[in-house]
C-alpha cells in the first residue's frame, strides 16, 4: 500500500485532495499534518481519515516532531500544501509570512533527507513568483524569469530554490508547481473570487446593499477550478519529472471587473462596484496569465472545468451557508 503525507491537510486544497484520493483509489494510506483538525464543510470524507491514526496534530516549525512523524510513517509521497497563502496578508506580516513559508518547507525536505526513504515530494508554488511581467511575456511559461513583487512571492521563490538545491545536491526526488489562482466551494472570503461571490449571495438574501467591494478591479488573473488543480497534483506526484517545475493554470485571463459583470449577468443582479483603497496592495501585478503547455505535453493534463461552473458551485456553497444548511 502506498502512503501519502499531506501537509496543511486541513485547508481548502487539502480537503479536495483527500476527497479526490478517496474517490479514485482504494489502496492509498493517507496521513495529514496540520495545526488544527480538518473540519471541511465542502467535501465528504470517510470518518476514519480524521482519527489519530491518520491525522497528526503538529506545527511544521517543530523540527523534532516533524522528523518523528516522517520516520514513523515512511511516506512514499509528500504533498506540501501548508503555507501562509495570502498575498495581502504577507504585506501585513511580511516577516512571519516569509519565515513561516520557507522554514516549514525546509523542515520537511531536510527531514526527508535525514530519513533517506526516497519519498517523492511535490512542492506547491505560485504564479506570483513571476512578478511584474510585460504583455509580450504572456502567457507565462516556466522558462520566464522570476521577479517576485511581494513578500509572499519572495518566499515561494526561495522555496523553489531550496527544492532545486536539495534535488541536485542531495538527490531528493522533488517536483515543483507554480500554481495560479484557484477557486471553488469552501474557499474562504479572504480570496478574491470567493469574496465577490459571497457578496452577491448576501445581496440576493437582502443582507448587503447592491454594491460589490473590491480592490483593484483592473488586474487580470488566471483562475482555475480546485478540482482541476488536485488532478494535476496527483499526476505530478506520481508521474511528474524529477527536478522539473510546472505551471498549473487555465490559460485564460480575467479581470476582477469581468468577474463581477459575469456574476451580475448569471444571477440577474444589478450592482455597483466600489474599489476599496484598503484592499489595494502596495505593488501589484497588472496581468498574470499562464501556459499549461508543459504539463499537457509531459503528462496529458489540461483544465476541464469552465469558470462559469466554478462560480455557480461557489454561489451554491455560500447560498447554503447563508440559509444555514
């Protein structure tokens, strides 16, 4: 039986990844590390996966504890999801964001090095690593230079460089992603698409005036459904090329204003848009759109879920929450 260890299992992507594994595989043994026990309200997972045998309550900064867990489990695969993943939060707490995101990854891969069991590690990075790019650079391919423009992105670049050093210097089996903005039911309203959808639901329930509050509405991002993301992660864990980096993206750019307009048309809700200065970042990338050509060529993966379907499922999620279901 193959064993997989998922860091940050209690989070948004962790829940969907566990759901994907349990839906597609009968012979995988799933272990998770997090500082809090999973309490997913967006996926159905077997209760036994949440007991102490499979869930390990730990802080990834606790080096002896992490080494002990990895030695005990002897995982075949490690999916490293744990992170402070908000760009906005990294501007508020840059020291914590950088230290946390780099140190916890280093603790994982060094524990793997010392354990010497040959575990395959998938290091999850971000499209933010590319930084400010020009129009002629789009869509972004993995060979484009990295020029991070916020504390979160700097930490992600450092994480990828650590992965490269441990792969080439110590021979660890590490594969990396640069994951673009993903979305889906259950994502917190700290993230832009979920925040906008939640506001539409509140307006529909008469809980908010018909005004959508956003940051910079002109920025363009590449949004991809979380279900497509977890399929890509599973492929990379099992078949991705050692030492390689892969974009996980939709290849389509959408402005924040476009998303508001799309939701307004979908649900026939007329709204005004108000840009809040408090939500605008000191430095922001005007356009980020990726290319998934490399992972499609190497592994046959491509996104399949339309953005409108993602919005619909997120609306249903928030609507059920508002109704108390």
